[in-house]
């Protein structure tokens, strides 16, 4: 018998590729429902204060208008009542901003009304006729000013074990006594996710107590839970569908005001309602990477051993929600520093809440840490790679536990070789090519290899194909494709005979897509459900044929739509017959929820990014001419989609390093960057041919597949790699992103 | 496909123009009257003005299919395709012509359909992503995007592909750098740029008719 072909690791084309290239993929604003109407939001024009009045008469009388909803006439739902809880509850899930419930304005462009009309044009026009009257109060949107009132997050105050608490190992602030000292501040501005698909939702009350949402979300079950809670409905009465999600990068990890507004609008208008935000609204009400100030103080011995690090961070949050992220996590475990102090604080401003943006806090923290590493290496007159090797950790210095796996040295070697690190000059500004200065830099990234709880369901159909279902979403990494490959190998079935369906809260339980945890979590559930399906088939075959019942498990062969027995030419059971035997429609199994395992190891993915940049001597223009990203992410399920994900994360890092900057005019507390002409993201011409290398060594502990996760480490460490390369090229150290030409000339 | 689409242009072209001018002067007059009058009239008059703006007849050929439509002059080509014709393959990413997700071909030229009023295209031939394949047979550019994984979330993909086809036809796919320059109007936030360039180069070098 030939060994079934293996699919894990292969560069298989995406299972939904055809839909994506033909326009057949349906996103959340593209569901045709009978009687569908359009909703447009009206935002506040002040950042803080009170609505003293709202004139909706003109809008309500405009042609085609079906409803104008404000706090004065919105139906009050059980979940919209103030809970009286502190702003850390709920932290970053749930629509913490209850809209249309009171007259309070908490940020500029906060929705104050939603207008529903029979066409998009009419809704848009009528929305412009709604006028709010305000009693403004003095607002604060400036982080520098807000820093004075920075505070320890409530979650840390309540829970001494929270990683948001101050951390200390060795001696406190020991950098003061080190031989070689460094003390620098680093700032990243507010950055906005800006997925190409605008936030959109289609809300449909199928009955007074049954709600279906076609929604741009990373978690169908989390969204279901949030809105069931908001309306006081049993969860099974709410269905959330997110088959295709047009990018998110963290932006859809939270339930936002516009979703609540669309659901309210659909209720009031008694029609299915479609609401798509404008690009301008994407800045104000659906999260962003928070403006963050950091200070790193580091000391080292003259021979390049780090003796102490103190890393502090203050990130902005809103006044109604405490958003926290792991800005200081990498500092605590990446390098062997005996003395280490971290302090994490928040500054509450009159802005909308932030939300994790790709690589989240770790990418912010890595900009400071990895820049500081480069600065220290320069002070020590050491190659930055050599400096990192001298402080390499063979076990987690934060917990003292061994790594479940760590092949970061292998990544260093692969990346240095590919970028041509040996061309790098220790002295900055030493390489000039015509009008361009050339430099090299590196940055390291790490992110926890998390595995959450998940189930999966599998059904063998009479035609011998298998249908798998999971509530998980696929926001672009190729989840459906990876799961198909995992199932194909587990079942010994061709991928073409497997159909993996996702993006529906009615399917088997799965976590929200985020934190690089989906393959780690849903992958094993798919594997387990496929094994359970095989057990069930063996059992059915055994009931029909004694030869199967007495056979050893390993002698049963699954191939060509049949079960056969090794060494027995007559025993044969077709999948179709087994389905008939099981009752006719399908053989269905559901795996038990699995979860995080192993408290004995520290589990992380690792990456290193090497950049070569060219900086124009006259204009200060920075071009990333080479970018090499190497990852230790455990087993790679699909070389093609995984490589694509790494490249995409690197492009995100280019944006972070060189252009992304959402600017608020503090006089008005309103963003002046309001579209993609003001807020620049990388375009084709900004992206070089990015090279990717995977170590591709299975992790023995995270799960049976050996995966560790890719999404975040693809971005973490890229921005400092570029900033360090700019320093190497020019001798100019930019500690406040983005590195725009004005900072270099 | 017929190079010269049958002109289903309405006979009342001039009539429309006259109506438009009349309405424009009404709006101008409104703008000139003193503020108190405007505010007194605001609640009702502008609604009447809005209502009086008639829908305009429009004939289009989209993906080879003829449409005789009646549309508001303020409807963009993008919204017409998505909301009226239910051709949702063309995507809305910004509505300002900055992202390229809405790229379609108008008379063979790539156009940001969000920056273009539908009524500007009377009698013209539009091709969207839904009209690119030949039945079940994918266009070579679609094939190449699948093969090179020239996308992740898929949202910018229709625009990228429509733009890529035009880029090759225009003769702007001579090198990776030239492709990057001439594809820079199409943003991919997932960052699949390297793969998109590889797909375009593959098609260009494959020499197939695009």
C-alpha cells in the first residue's frame, strides 16, 4: 500500500482562492436581504461635554428616511443600562461604550444619531441634516499632558498576579550602578489598523427576539455573546456570520458602537439594516494602536553583558475603558539581565478606546527595547547581533522555566546570511552609493505561543466527502486552508474531498481569531475530531463486519473512500455504506474542547528581522531595499500562506517605521488625518521583495501539530530593525516614529 | 465582445442637461438668499429641492449585459454596482479614490469607480471582476493570483486584479519596479505586495493574452 500523500507543510493554494479572485467572496455588507435599508451614523463635533439638544426634524422629513435614532428615542436594552462597574470591566470585550443611552460626549465623532433610509444616498444626505447642540467641557487628548495623571490599570490593582503590575527581578533600578549606561525615551504615535474593508455590519431581526448579524468580526462567538447580553437574549437567539472578513489586524476584536447602532436601527426601522463606516470614522470609533511613551534605562559590562534594564511605558486609553496590552512582556524574557524593572501605566484621554493592533503591545515595546539594544551595542562598539548573542537566554529569565522550544539562534544565522549582514559597517554613515546612504539593522520579536479552547465538528457525507465546521473566522491568514490540510493528513483523504466551513457562531465552538493562536488552538481540535471520526467509522465497520471488530486499530486502512484491513483482502466497507448504516445522512462527531497544556514550559514564537535601507542624503527619503524575516514558529502548516503572512507583517512594520501617524488637533480633540491620503500606509512602491525563512522545527509541547503561531511575530521587531538600519546608514537615531524625512535632514 | 456597444443612450440627453441647469440655478439662488430666510425655509424647501431632482435614465453595459436604469445623479458608479446591480465583487475601501479597491474597467481603462458618478458613463461598457473570467475558466491574472497567493483577506483583490490586467495591457509591467510604481494606487493592507508583483510578472512573462 502506498503511503497517503502528506499535505501539512505543502504550499497548497487557498481553498477560497477562487472565490476571492472572482469577486464571489461575500463580506459583511454584501448580503442581499429582502427589504434591506441603509444606516449612516452622525458623530459628535466636540470631544467632551454634553448634548443639550439634537435637531432631527429636517433629517426625519428628508426623502426616503425611515428612522432617526438618538439617545432621546432609542430603545433601552438591558445591556445598555449603566452597570456602575469600574472602567476596567469589561476590559476590551463588549461594547463598553453604551451608545444612545445618555447625553454624555466622551470623544470627538462619538455617534450621537443613526439615520435609516431606503437608499444609501438618502441616508447619507439626511445624516448631514442632523444637528447636535452641545455644552462643551475642557477636553484632554494630548498624551504628553495626560502622562501627569498616568495610573496603574485597575486590573493590576485588583489582581496581584496580573502581568500589568510592576515587575522586579534582582535589584530595583540597578542600571544606575552599571559600567556602560543608556537612558532614552521612545515614542510611537497612534496608528490605525485600516483594513481595506471598512467596518460593516448587516443587522437582521428575523423575529422580535431573534437576531442575525453579518458582521466584520474576528470572533463570531464573542460578538454573539456581546449582543445577546446587550439585548438580554439567550445566546442561541443570536447568530453571527463572518465568512469573509476583509482584514482586521485586531480592529475587529471588540464590539463597537456602530454595531450597537445598526442593531438598534434595525429594531426601530423594523427592517434589515446595513451600516458601513466611512474611512474617516475608522479613525475615531473602532480602535487603534495607542500613542505610547516609553523610557528604557539599561546598563552593561564593558564586555557586553547586560546588567540591568528598567523599562517604563505609558499608553493612552479612553476615559470609559481601560485598554491594556503587553508592551513590556518582551523586555522581561528576551535577554539575560539579572536586574530588571518594568512599570506599565495608562493615561486616560478624551478619545475612543484603543484596541490591539497587529503585534500589539509587544510591537510597541520591541520598538523601544530593540532600539535600545542597538544603541547599547553602539556604545559598546559591538556588532548588534553579537551583543544579542552575548545576552541570549537558554531559559525564560522571567519564570525560570525552560523554553518549550527556541530556535532564535538559527533565525539569526539564516537572516544574517540572507541580508548580507557581513556587509554592515560598525561605524554609521560609512556606506554611500551615489546620493544614498546604505545601512543595516536588526530587530527581534517574540510572542506567546498560546493555545486556547476549541471544538470542531466533522461529518462524513454519503458521497465520501467530509464536512468540518468551526465558528472560527479567517481574516486573511488562510485558516480554512490550513485546517483542510490538517484534516487531509489526519483522515488520509485528498483535500478536495474535505470542506472546512467557518465564520458562523452556530458552528463548533472556537476562539476569536487573534493573538496568533488559531492554528495552535483550532488545528488540534480538527485533528482530534478527525481521529474521532475514524474511531466512529471503525466502530460502524465492526458492527457490520466482524473482521473489523476484531482487527487491531493500526491495521484498519482508510483510503479511496473505503475502510480495508491490512492482510485481509475481503474486508471492505465503503464510506457510503457506513453513512447509511449510521442513519443515512452523515456520520457526525464533535470533539471535546481542548485547551492550554503544560505549565512546565515557557512557550513563545520568535522572529528576527533584518533590514537594509537606503536614505537619500538630500531629501531624507528612506527606502527599505531589503527585508529578511526569519521565524521560529514551530511546524509550518502551509509554506505559501505562512510566508505570505510573514511578508504582510513585515509590510505592516514598514508602515509603523516610516509613515503611519494618526494626528489629533488637540485644540478640537479631533483627528486631522481622516483618510488614506493623510494617513499613509505602505503601497506597492514601498514594499521590497521580502524574503522569509522558517526554521520549521515542531514545538513538542504547545500541541500535537508542533505549531507556535506567526501573525504577531511577523510584525514585532520590524520597526526597530528599520530604525536601527537608518541609524547605521546616517548616524541619526530617531526615537519617535514614524521616521519621516524631516527627522533626517 | 462587441467593441462598439449598441448605443442605448436616451434621447433626452439635452433635456437632462436643461433640468440640471435649472436645478443648479435654484440651488445657487438658495445659497444667495439671506441666512434667516434659508433657515426658515430649511426644514421644508431643501427637501422639496431634493425630491425635485429627478432620477436620470442611464444605459450601461456591464460585463456584456445591458442595463437600462434610472439613477440619482449623485450615485457613484461604485454604489450603483454594489447596491443597485448587486455586483459586490467591486469593493468600497475609502470612497475617495485613495485605495483602488473599487477599480473597474470603463471602456477598457482602469477607473476608480468611487470617484465617478454613474451618470457619467451613459452608453459605456464596464467590466468588473465578475466579468473577467471566461465562464468557469479563470482569467490568467486570476489564475496567477491564486498560484502566487497574491492576497490574504481578499478584499482588495478584485481591484488589484482589475488594475493588474490594465497594468499589463498598458505596457507598464516591464519590471518588478515598474509594476510596483503602476500598481501603487491599489493598497493591500494585508501586505501581499511581493506575491502580487510575482503574479503580474508571471502573467506578463507567460505571454498569455490579457
